C-alpha cells in the first residue's frame, strides 16, 4: 500500500481535471456505493470509462488511457480491468461509504491478483480508507493497494465535489 504524489505530469492532469469538472461531462446517479445486492444509504455519481468484463467503455476513455502508462511506471501493471470515476457531493457531514473489495471471485472472496489505484482529482477533507489507514484526498495523487485489502471512501465537507478515479488492474 502506497500513496504517490504528483502522479501525472501537470499538463495532462490539468486537462483531465478540466474535463471531469466540466458541465459537459456525463455523471450517472447511483443510489448505493455498492452493488445492487448490497444496498446502503450512501449515494454517489459515477462514470464507467472501461470495464473488461462487460466491454463497456465511454467515449471519454481515450482521454484517460494514458493513465495506464503511468501505472506501468509505478507498478507491474499488465492488464487493465476497470476504470471508473466516482463523484461525491458535499452533504455537510462526513459520511463513510461501506467497506468493500472491488473485484470479487465467484466464491465471494476478493480476487488476489488484482491491484487497485484510487486517483484523486480533488484536494479536500474526503478520504480513502484502506485497511484502517486513512489517505486524505490530495489532487494528482494516487493510493495503490492490493484488492485483498478492504477499503471505503468518505464524503468531504469542505469542497462541493470530490472526484476520484478508481482503477482495477492485474
């Protein structure tokens, strides 16, 4: 588990940040931060850029593809499984989303050969908590950890929106 500051070069980061914060970017409401099988009361907005499992990819995916190359620089990344943007809105209180694993096997256990990266577009008091360790959201930083470590996100109270890119890879 590690946090990497200044993950992307500034011009590329600025371009992506401008895109995800633009009024033209499509966000989709989710009534739960977990799958439909595990409902909780915490909502968020998402935008799936790429998913190997179901082949879905967004028209915006080509803009984000180069992040895979940055992952290769910092990890032994070989295969991209999923890229999904999450947007948390300020609800004037700190909300802890449910603890979870991102990629599960058929036996409902976390897939061991998968790594997760949570990349931050926003500096705020929202956070990602991995195996009990809290990483405060800092723009252009990534938290990288094993899919076998339970994690959760928190909603910020000091910024209108917190945007993160969740990446699953082998």
